[in-house]
């Protein structure tokens, strides 16, 4: 009988505790969204930007960390920044 009362007591305590912890009205704060800009010729909008390669320079290591959203040269298509800041095809 004492064991049954303990089980009943623990069940009630756990039910009340979990009811107080769970809050289905909670909403996560919205992330600050950056407006998508009009990109220049040969540039693409990247929500998660990264390092850009420059014409005439050896490829530099780039950490895989998201940087702020911006227009970027699509390096996978062979485009890099030239000295004037434009995205051009470099060999």
C-alpha cells in the first residue's frame, strides 16, 4: 500500500511539474532579416556569405563560418573580385 501511495504521489508531482514547465504559447524571437540587395553583374546574393577569392592571388583558406548576408562572386563558377571590385572570370 505504501508503495502504491509513493507511485501515485510521484505521478502527481511529475504531472504538475511537467505541466508548469511546458509552455505552448512560447514563440521564438524572429531572426533579424537582411533585405536582399540587387547584386551587380556576375554576383549572387548569399544569405550565408563567406570569403571571396581575388584575381591574381593564390586561393586562401577560408573558415566555414557564415558571415553577414551580401552579394558575392560565385567562386564555384570561376568568378573572383578584380582590383576594381567587380566580379570577373579569372583563370
